[in-house]
C-alpha cells in the first residue's frame, strides 16, 4: 500500500515550485504545443487561480470541484 502524501509537507519536499500556477504558465514554452486540444487544456488549467478566487469570494467551494471535473473530461 502506498504511503499517503501529506500536502502540508509539499513545500518542504518541492521547495523550487512556484507559489502559483500563473507563474508556471508564464515560463512554459507553449510553442512546443501544436495540437489545438493541448492549447485548450493549457488555457483551462490557467483559469485555476481565478476559479479558486471566485469560489472563495462567493463561499461556493463546489465551483472548484466542478472545474476539476470539467478539467478531467
């Protein structure tokens, strides 16, 4: 049985990760993406910070679950 990952220790395990998804998108080389589906997926992933902010502002955490469900399709 795999050992569960404790998300509280993620920052210690991966100290070089940026604090937000937007900074990852800024440094990503999107020129390597040629398929329209890949670009659409990157656009949808880039919406994550806005989805979280909107869900928090509206006190509607289910918005994050819906976003992730749509992302997984």
